[in-house]
């Protein structure tokens, strides 16, 4: 079995990936600065290197001897990117370049990199469902940096012969997403409030829609990506192709929690995208993989996990 590096492996998605790799018999080395990730999220069998992905020397050391890299480390908070534009750019784009550069410099030749991009690269593109060839028009520094990651991945492949594949994640949810973190998505925040019997704040009319993907499915895509093909540095959507409104989301969470849901509507947020739905067909065709978990099933597991953790 192989040794893999997982950057951000103590975080929400990264720790689930590390679990799956260990369960499959692989060795796992994690690089995480623990700014949002937690040691207790990681499997005990994993080696943890505490460090910043924007530190090229640490990335080179963490990459030594691995068969491949899964690059998930990032600062995903839009608010943080507004407050510390240069600092988040350093982690989100310079960090990715460091991983690509370390992968190309391996003693036996370049090793594959599977990296996470984001639906944020599409921005306010109204042509839904969004396919991978849709125009990219990011509205946030995070989205701009993720688009930059994709461009540098192409450079890594075409210039430096690094095998690469990227995945544009839509709205990932599941256990270990901390509802009290500013990085959390709407599902963990709603679940925390509904379990506590508190009202849920919905911006606008609540009919804005998103494409929600359970974390175990996201992990399946990442692992499948490490098997290639790597020939053209392609990027694939990780999405269901199905729309779920914010109002419907609150209702499904309430049903899973066995709680009455009180919605309170607030003013719409400036720049909020009305519809964000991905087209899953490219990954299905090229990689033979689709999202399998229905949102009702994924939410039942997520709600139970947050409840068990005292959310």
C-alpha cells in the first residue's frame, strides 16, 4: 500500500479522507497548521506534521517519499479573505503552488496531486446547471484563488509533468463540520440552532438554491481522482445536479432532528447567488463516479452526529 500526504487532514473533509485512506490500508501523513483543524479529527495511524502549507520548506519535507498528494488545506472564509486578502491568498494560492512544486521535485520523479477547487470559481454565472466549461467569474478572493490553483495546476502538468486532477466542490456537508466556526456552512449552523430550539435566520425569501454533497461522496471522488487519468489536468464538478432551497433544507433538518422549525427572514445578503447547481455528467463519464447519498440520508447522519457531540 502507498503513503499519501493530505494537506488540511485535520479539518472537516480532510479528516474523513484520511480515515478512508487508512481504512484502505494506506499510510497517511497529514500537514495541517491546526488553525481550524483538530488533532482529534485525524486517525491515530496518521503521522501529523504541524505546519503552514504556505511554508515551502515544510511542504517539501512533508512531501518526501509520498506516492501522491491530496491538497485540501485552505482558508475558505469569505469574511476572512475580505479582512486579510493578502494573507488568505498566501495560504490558498501560494500554498497550492508549494504543493505542486514539491510534488514535481520528488526523487523518483513527479508524483500525482489531487487538489480541491470550488464552485466559487463560477461566481454569479446564471447558466445552470454549471458545467466545467461554463465561464468562470468569481466574486470572492477565495474563488479567485481557487481559479488560480486550477491555472497553476495546468502549469504544473504542462511544464513540470506533474500528474494533476482537480475537483470543484459544491456545498459539502457532514459530521465534524463545527457549527460554531465562522467557516461553517449553512447546514451545520441550521442544525445547531434547530437542535437547541432556536429560530433559524434565513436571508431573503429562502428560495435560493444550492447543490449539497455529503462528505463521504466528496471523499470517494478524491480517492477516485488519485487513480487518474491525469493526461490533461482536468477539473471536475463534485455535485448532485439537484437543487435544494434553503427553506427545504431547514424543513429536512427539522424532520431529521424531530424538532419544530421556526424561520425568521432577514434582509437578503448583498451579492448572494440565487441559484447554484452543478452538472455532474463530466465526472460520471470520465471517472465513472457520481454522488450517491440522498440529502435526506446525509442530513440524518449529520444531525445525529452534531446532536451526539452536544450541538
